[in-house]
C-alpha cells in the first residue's frame, strides 16, 4: 500500500548529465527480439534492456515501458536512449535490478506507425495490446529471461498513448501489476471512475501510482482529471507537474524519476 505522503507535487528535474553517455561504467545490453502473438496471429517485435551484469543466476523485476501513438518498439530507443539513462543510474546505485521491455503497443498485423495513425482499426489495436501483453509477451519474457513473476515484481509505464495504456491495463489488472506510471497520458485514458471503480481496493493493492505531465502540454486536462479523482477519493499517488510540453525532455525526466521508485 502506498504511503499517503506520496501524494505530492514534485518540481525538480533530473540531475545534469543524467542522459549523457559516460565512459568507464558497466553497461547493460539492449536488443530486439521476436515473439509469437496469439492475439495478433503473427510474430511481433519488442526491445529488451538487460541491466549491467545480467545473470541467469539472479532473478529480476520487469518494467514494461510503452511508446506513443507515433512510435513502435524502437521509439524510446531512437528518441531517448533509455539504455544510457539506465546505465548511468545503475552506476550511481539508484536502481533496483530490473529488465526493461519496450513492446510495440499497436497489436495488429501491420504494426508500423505509418499512414493515418488515428484510423479506427489502429486505435483499436492499442486496446487489443492488453491481450497481447498479458497472454503473449509477458509469458514470452517469463519463459526466456530470469525474472521474478509476482505482481510486485512487475511495473508498467508509458508516454502519451502508452501512458493511457499503462493506466488502463495496470489499474485494470492489479493482480498483475503493482507499479504503474502514466507520463502525459493521452485521451485514450479511461474515465477515472472506470480506471478506479473501487478506490479503497486500489489503494490497498498498489505499491506506486505515478501521474506526470508538462505544464505546457495541451493534453494536460487528461492527467488533471485523473489526479483530481484520485485525490478526491484518497487514492495515494505521485502527481508530478513539470516544465515542458508534450515532448521527449519531459518523458526522459519521467523515466529517470519513476524508475528510481519502483521495486523498492
């Protein structure tokens, strides 16, 4: 259960250089894998970050980190260099050991971010990703990597469309996820009453619920709505308003802060 003191507004940025490549530190490994999705009926791709010193003799927590409507499994890698951010934090002893999985949240045969991204079938594919994640990707990860399998060893977070997915999927499956984060969550986020129909039960089961958004983001009303409902219903959560808009400096900063809090 969350400490109610976690319901606060944080207004500090990551330390300078947090996202810059450093020499002479241990490095993790980031690769692309393929898994078969029964949900989609085809092979799908995901990127996997293994922390420095990954060993099959140790079991690891897992963070599922989701992209936005204009991206795919490589969006975080291409725009944010999450492996650099994470390597630096491991060097500074700021993280609990974890694997980070970067899936493609558009669960359809042609899952590339091309054409009209707002077509009905493409938007539905983001909803269908819940089944792909729960029934195809998570079992693949748990069969092929040395991971811990309890709900308290599994986190989900994402940006924009992926933030909405993370809140929808995480809060709808508290038997699977104890750590949930929405970064600048998009309008695909369910209405708060649907996200958290039982505030007391949600409060009891969650270890961390994180909401964040840039103060200049034109989608901030979505996060404001969720935060207001949670506060009115005494659901402990971190509410992080930060400088910036709907952009990568915000989301990299969110990853920096959120990843330090999970699996503690």
